[in-house]
């Protein structure tokens, strides 16, 4: 898990941490609540060298926790909520581009997840 | 393009042919029209050894043609069409599971595309 699938590319452990941090970002984008681990943004979303990724066990815990967290919170959203704006778009822009809603964030993050799962399967099947 | 990204796995050329054949399958699933190349199903969807993948130039043409074809045909679908059943679900099952609509097929195929794009980026960036 700590060896890149392709030499020089990200390790499976890092990819899982990245997906967990993207889950965590949805907490803010979809107004679900505070992030579980805001400090990991600098390890897994915008790595600037100041925060090192934690151990694999912690990464796997973060992945499980972040999934449980956003899943639970998303269940409380109504249909109207899903068609409401996400937090990274202004009210003015949303009026002009009403497709920039919470559902759109979820679909785009699901595609992002698929993108990386396509890479992780090559680890699992080796 | 004819060398696997990971030894023993599919080549980039084959993955692109596979994505083109999945586009082509949507023609039938979404009632857009006949498939462009039904004969490639045995090369790229259910490979049984009886049909060999064509040359790379033909694969790239199939990819471009299949995208243009389904995009053009999908533009003619109405909102009601998108929420109507796809062709691989029976009327009885659709009555019980109305989420098995054409839009669901499009979202799932978009995720499938992301899955393989996550692999192809590792070719492009090598």
C-alpha cells in the first residue's frame, strides 16, 4: 500500500487518504457540518510539504470515518436541499447557473472516486 | 498505446476500444438507434477470442465516431425520455424500481469512463 502502482506516481495509501479528504471537503461544500480532519487538507488535497500523510492505519480509519460521516449527514438532506446551491458558488452565480447545486457536487465527487478506483484495482489484482 | 500500463493488464488501445464499445451499447440501451459496430462487442465487451481488436487507427476512429453518434442522438431526448426506462429493464421491474431510467445509465457510464480515464492518465503522463 505504500509502494506506487506506477513508479513515481502516488501510492495506494495516499490515494485513499486523498479520497477521504475529498469526502471531508463535501462536509463543507454540502453544509453537512464541520470537517473531521481539516488538518489533512495540506497532506491530501493541496500538498505543500508542511503536513506529512499519517500512517496507513490512520488513513484507513479516516477513509471509513469520512464515508460514515458524510453518508449519515446526507441522509438528512431533502430533495430541495440537493437542488440548492453548494457553498463554493455565490448566490449571484447560482441564479445564472442553477445546475451548480449540491447534487452536482455529489455526482462529480462520485466520478472522481471512480477515477481513482480504476487505479486502485490494479493494486488489488496484482 | 499497445503496451500495457501495468504488465499483464489491458493496453491503452484496448481500453479506448472498450470505452467506444460501451458508448455504442448506449445506443441500444437508450433507444438512440442501431449500434455503429455490433461486431466489436466480442472484441471489447465480452471478449471470447473470436474477434481480434482492430488496429489502433480504427480504434481511435471508433472512439470518435461513437462519441459523436451518442452525443448527437442524446440531444434529441426530452426530460421525460431521460426519466423513462432503459431497454435492459422490464416494464414490471421499472414500475417497482423507477430509478432504473435512462439518466441512471448515463450517470453509470460516466462513472465507468472516469474509472478508465484514471488508468489512461498514467499512460499520458509517463
